[in-house]
């Protein structure tokens, strides 16, 4: 089957809708958490994912939006944005977020936000952490987000290969254990402002990364009008 894999949408409806507009025919949409936080459209993003039947997991910002203590570890800007998010989200949004599991297995893939060892919080950003994460996968293949940077970790009998896929990059992982990160739809942090996501072919064991431009300035204008932190507004233009 073909699956669109999205992560870290962060209340950015413009970015999500831009991705949906160019998405090829897929059987399902999977999301890897941090649906809300930072951006101006939490209810709208959740409604869109609910309407298309997206499956997936919760991230640390999703837990924080429900009143979790995760917000205590946020930086000042993230905390201000989360306080705003908590104050505006609808009951339907809360219920949908509350229903998300921390870990889900679909079609032989383990879905988490952070890592298999710590589904909500752990950042997989180093070789030792990636190796440990793959070793603890309950399935051969895993999908994670959280870092906002597209990356593929491929383990071939103990040899770990790290790949930084660009737009259009297609990676085959048959016969290897793999942990794949689609990057962020709504808050990319690899220096490219365009939304990052991937298309997964579960039969061919192949993933193709995509970048989709969206109207960043319009999102910045909405964020500023709502009083969200200036640094969060500015960084969208730089993808950092």
C-alpha cells in the first residue's frame, strides 16, 4: 500500500493544505505527532486530519495541549504558544488529541513521535541513539518525527548508514532495519522553509521524501495578529 507520512504539523493549516493539494493517490495518511503547538490553526489542523481519516500518534506538544507537564520543559516561546493553544482549542480537538496513542504499529511499521525507547520525548539525532532506537523497535521498520529534520537510518547487520534525503530522494530499505523521519510539515528546521513529508510504499519497502512550498507570509501574518511570539513567526521564513 502507499501511505503519506506527515509529522510536526504544529497548527500550520496552510502548510498541511499545501501538502494535501499535491499529495498523490495514497491508501492512508499517517501522522507522527505534534499536530498542535507553535502555529495559529490548532482546531483547523485537527479537523482536517480527522476528516481525511489520518492515523497516528501523539507528540509532546499534543500532550502539553491537554494539560500535561511537558510544557514545563519548553522554552519561553514554545511555552507562550502552548498557553495560547490551551486557551483556544475546542473540546472536539482535545478529545481527538486525547485519543492518540504514544505508539502504534501499522503494516509492519512502528509509529512514534520521539523514539521507540521514549515515544514522546527522545530526540534521535546521533548515531548511538539511532542505533539504540532501531534495536528496540518492535517491528523491522520505524517512523518518527520530533527533530523536524528529514533523515533515514538504515541498519544492515550492525552497520548503520545515515542518509539526509532531499526532495525527490527515494530510499529502498528491503532487507535492512530502518528508522525514517519525514521531517516537519509546519515547522521545518533544516534550513528549507518548504513543508517536508514522505510517501511510503509498504510493499516495495521504499520511501520518497517530498518538499512542498506554501504561503509562509500568510501564516506569519496570522501568527502576529494573534500575538504569538515574534521569534516563532520569524523562523518560519528560514526553516530553522
